[in-house]
C-alpha cells in the first residue's frame, strides 16, 4: 500500500489476499482510508501568505545587501 | 545589533540563492501549509510556521544541495521549527467528538485499539473530509505527523525517517499504530453518527 514491499513480498501478499476475507477487507479499508486522506484533507496555502513571504524575503535581501558592505 | 549582523551575514542575497528558493522551495508551499495546519490546528499559527520555515530555509540555503529532494528538506526544517517554537503554544485538537482518541492513547506499545473491526471501506468512502480531518487532528502529534507524511504527502519510509529523525523501524511501528488509532476513532465516530449501521458489527 505504501509501495515499500519488494516485488516478491507484494506478489505473495496479492496471491494470499484473494483467499483470505479478513486480509481483503483490511486491505480495502486501509486503501480507502489512504485515498480519503489524500483526496479530502488538503488545504491550499492562502495567496496572501505566498505574497507575504516573498515580500519579507525581498526586504531581508535588500537590508542585507545594504548592511553587509557597512560591516565588511 | 552584533547578533543581528551575525545572523544576517549568514543569509545569501545572491540571485542564485533567490533562484533556488523560487524554483525549488516555493512549489512546495501548499504542502508545507497543509502540514503546518495539521500540526498547529490553527490557520494563523500555520501561516506563521510556514513563513518562519521559509525564512529559515533561505538562511540555510547554502547547506541545501540542488538536485536533492527539496520537499523533504523543507519538511524537516518545518517539523523542527514546530517542535522547538510552536508545539507549546499550538491549540489542542477539537475535543468535542474525538476525545476518545486521547483517552485511548497511552503509548506506542499499547495493545491494538478495539473498534477496528467495526470500520468498513464503504463507511470511510461516505465520510466527509471534515470528519476525517477532525479524526486526524485529534491524534497525538507524533501519530498525526506520520499519517500526513505518509498518506497525504507520500514520502517513503526512508524519507520519513530522515524528516522525523527516527529509525526506519520506528517509522513502520508508529505508522501502524497511528493507522490503528485513526481507524478506531473513525469506527467509534461512524457508529455514533449512524453511518452504515447495518455493516457495523456492534461489538463493544
């Protein structure tokens, strides 16, 4: 599910899964939960934060560009 | 003032540094904000945390190796920033409907939560994002982090071990435990709200 199993481990699991109802249900539940988290729990960064970070960084760079020659 | 100058001297104002920042770091702003929001449970704190992380990342930009995974590097800074500066003041999770998660949690070595068998894939598919988000936010922070890193951001176990500074074996066990707690929480919630009552086993 997390793409961490080796090809052999994955093949063994998939072969076993079809003959084991609890394994199937567990796999379906885990997969659904992972999918639901991925699809339903995302938030977009507010545009103003993007702008604020760029402004702060720009000011900082200007400030440093002025200050460094004074102290070197 | 001496301190300020010392700190500022560490910052690289070159166009190259700015280019790396724009090209490598800024595309991950949405993911960073989402992670910060899940950690702090507060929009203002999340914005401050992301801003601090970006400025810190710029300050240490010379230690970033271009071509390596910028997102993992940024998430590690964000996580450290959260632990050092924000954890104490962050708001607690919503405790109205999900407080059983806190009650049931005592440590990573606890036995498995008891309600997992009551949760079915169809129930999860029916749930709203808000309900799942609340359940995640009610998890203790170490479990919340690993769920977000793995299921939302799709980091590998090795990347998560580096971000969280824990052995890969701990990543596996913590993830297993976090998922068990989350399923337990959602099963209890689903039952209380009458989700797919016919598919619930009714065991308590």
